[in-house]
C-alpha cells in the first residue's frame, strides 16, 4: 500500500487541492484512542464532476461529457470523500442536478 500513497497525493493535488495527504492501511497511529486510518466502503471519485474536461468525467451539472442525456448523481462525482457518511450530500447533489433537467 505504501507505493500508492504518493500517487494518491498527486491525484488529489492534480484535482486542484492545495494540500493533500493519505494514510496507509498499515498505520497503527491513533488519535484520542481512535484509529487514524479511515475505514468504510464509501467509494467515490470515479466519475469526477468539474469544469475542466482534462480532470473530470462529468461537467459541473453531472452530465457525462459528450453524452448530454446521461446524468450521474451519486458519490462517484465527488473529488474525494469526507469524514462522515455521504448520503445527505449525495441526495443534495442529485436533487440539484435533476432540477437542471426538469
């Protein structure tokens, strides 16, 4: 896993972030008794939304570039994930994007 950490940091910086970091799964560090390694299965980022076609699959409205009738409205449009369950944010983005088609 350690070999992937620099790659993840490079991808995050390429998306426009000013600061990037990643924690290997093998870390044994804890903060206030909580494991420092994030867990869960909220997979995100495979269909990144953005203004630049060079760094995003979907435009800022969730349409797949080149396919005006295909809308993506799930966690895959996020550049990265946060520290909490993404359900409400996914619902908000989906509602926003769907209203553009109404």
